[in-house]
C-alpha cells in the first residue's frame, strides 16, 4: 500500500520563483502546463498559438511571482489568471476592432434586441456555487447572463459570442457592458 501523496504547494513554489529558484518554475511547469494549455487552447483554438501563450505565461509567472498576493486568491488561480489574460489579449489583438455608435443609439438598439431574446433559456448552471453574486446574476436576463458567462467563464471573444447567439456584435458588446455595470452596482 503506497503512502498518500502530499498535495502540490503552489504558493511555496511561487515564493521560491520570487526568490529566483529556477527549479520551482520547472516544478510549476511540470505540475500545471498541461491544464494551462487546455484552458488557453480553448480560448485561442490554435494549438501552436496556445503553446506560445503558455510559454509566455510561465515567463510572466517567473517575472511576476513576487507580486502574487495570497490575500487576493490562490497561487494556482493566479497562474490561471495570468495565462487566461494573455490568451484573451491575443484573441482581442487578432480580432478586428469595431467602433460603437453613440451610446444613446447603442442603448435603444440593445434594448430593442434584448426584447427579442426574452425567451432564451440559461445555457449555464450558474447556481452550483452560491455566493454573493448569486442574487445579482439572477437579476440579469438569461441572454445577458449567458453573454457574461461565455466571455468570462468560457473565454469567448465578443465576436465568438455574437456568432454563437446569432446576434449583432455591437449588441453583444452592449449586453456585456451593461451586465457588468449592473453586476458592479448590485455587488457594490
């Protein structure tokens, strides 16, 4: 019978990276690179690009390890955030920029379009981890809530969400923008 394995200590490994201990970065890479690659590849789709982004993420993790703050979250979560941000930035940089019209036109168009989506059902089981945001998310229309989840949980670009929903890109951007404002006000 083998002894139970000790869980990997991400926090200690990050602190060791901050002290310049290269073997700690190697241990982090061996421990987490396959999962980071999976997350990044889901966002950028292209495997070669995903591999490059994971490589860049580990460089950034190495260089910024001293900035990790345990009071703001877990070490593993911080690593995933670094990789996810790099992947999303890559998608954003490669996507074509679309300028938005005047906010008033945007508001009326977004509201008119939202009314056509009132019968959309939730695509996510977001109630599995109840917390403070639970009631705030419940106040959003399902289509707006889905847009937020697609963007911030699944890492889809605004363009990908628009294609998935068959909605205009400007409308999706407006839904996400207004949903985040509503969530901020509700939580705040």
